[in-house]
C-alpha cells in the first residue's frame, strides 16, 4: 500500500491521491481508469467526483506536489553556506529518502508526467529542466573550487539521478538490505566518486 | 535511424530486426504493429512474413542477441587475471559502449522484455538475475580483497546499471558532450566511487 499520511489530518482527497499514485505506478496512468481507482479506494466511482474533478487533475496534483518538495529543498541547499560536497550529499540523501518513503508519488511524477495536459505539461517540463540545470550549477561550482574532480556537470547529474531511480529495483527485490544501509552505500559510492 | 550493419552482409532479416528495435523503442512493443514495421522498412506487411514469423519472434531475437553479447563479455572478464577494479572498469565501459552504439536494441531488451512469451520470458528473467549476481560476485571479491570500499555489492550493481541506463537521457538531449567524454566521465565517477 502507498504510505498514507495518518491521523485526523488525512482528508478523503489525500486518500484518493495516494491510492491513485499506487494505481498509476502499478498499471501506468494511461491504463488506469477512474473505476479502478474507485474500487481500490473502496467507494462508488461517482463519489470520487465529490473530491476531484478528473484523473488528469490527480496526476497534476501528484506531479506538482512532488516537484514543489524537490524545489523547496534545492532552494534551501542553494542558500546554505555548506561546502559543495555537503550540498551534494544533502541533495542526494533527500532524493534517496523521497524514493524510499514517498516511492509511489515520486515514481509517478518521474515516469508518468508525459501524460499531463497543457499548460501543465510544458510547465512541468521546464521545472524538470531547470532543476537539472541548478543541480549542474552546484556541481560546476565544486569543479571550479576544486572540491570535485574535473567532471562534466550534466553527466554527473545524469548519473546521480538515474542511480537514485534505481531504488525502484530495491523496492521490487525480495531480499534487500534495509533502507539506512541502502542510503549509506549510495552516498559512499556517489559522493566519493565526485570528490577530488 | 537505428545503427544498421552496413555492406553486403546485411540480410533482409537484419534490417527488419534493427528497424523493429527502433520502432519498439519509440512506440513501445505493445503499441507497435506489424503494419507500422512494414511501413518503416518500406515493404508490404505480407512480405515481412517471408523473413520472420511474428512480432514476438523479433522481440526474442533482440532480447537474446543482446543478452548473449553481455554474457559473453562477462565470461571473458570473469576468466581474466585482471584486478577487480580493472574488471569493473572493463564491464562498465562495455555497458556504456553498448548503450551508446547499440542503443535501440539495448533499450528494448532492457525495457520491453516483459512482453516476451513463455518459455522465453522465464528464461530471460533468470538470465538477468544471474547476470546481476555474477556482477555482484565480482564486487564482493573486491570488497574481500580490499580493492573496493566496504560496500553492499547488490547496491553497487544497482547504481552501476541504473547510472548507465541514464545514457538514455544523453541520447535525448540536444546539447550533449561527445560519446568519449561521456564514457570518460562515467568511468571516473563510478570507478573512483567504488575504489577503496
């Protein structure tokens, strides 16, 4: 089951969105129907519409909520006085945490965003692009100040982001190390790989 | 266009399979029809059947040809007297080359194998699993003999394989560094990250 916020603050809409994230990850957005969603939530399809307008609205909600979390975190890191190495470690750990603890939503926002409708599609695409550029700018700063090896920043971003998305296989594996060990190992390999 | 073997050794079947790999990557296997394929090859749909039995046979051909290349290379590395670091570098460079120069086929075998029919599906799955195990065994050897950091081998495999599959974004980007630079950067980051 998707990790759902617990307690009294959980609205019906939150439940619908979390359940939808799980459904979209399992079946893909295109193949998921509102009927499937109603069944998973345990309500009549018609009653979903008291809380949300459309399947497409749910996808927007998932994608932009995740994007906001990532951008907020990036801004905090950009504004800090940490070394580049520490900045990268903070960002890497944040990505890993998100992939572990908000797996369904992060997976859907990373894989299914192509199904967003305009104007959200173009907007989301430019958020993604600018996020990668800002990450690359941090790495470039580390190359310039000699904290990092003399590497191509976009390639380092590509490696970081794709390595983290590999946590998908971790979720699927039957025998797996625990989440803290996974995080520790990823940080050791990736951060040391970048360090000069 | 897919990279196609050139010259007189190129059979009609080779052309069909290469073109299919391109089509399956672009549209997905499920959504690709034999009619689409015929159009891309530039022949009548009926004439495809002089060379191949079915869409499913083409997918088998792609997946198992790629798998054989990877396994053959892995066996060569396993049998060598190289240090673990050199073994890993050789394997990593091989993966990168494959993702750069045989992109369509490698992408399809990595993403679309789930559409294989039995008994090929089960067979392919166990090839994938055993490949990852053998890679992990090499890394474990390096942990034991202190060439590598004290890392969890399956996590290192996950990072390596997913980072390399990130070359997909490289193919899609408009501004990109050249293939040799990409390879050099990936090797520096990944191999140094594993080294003790």
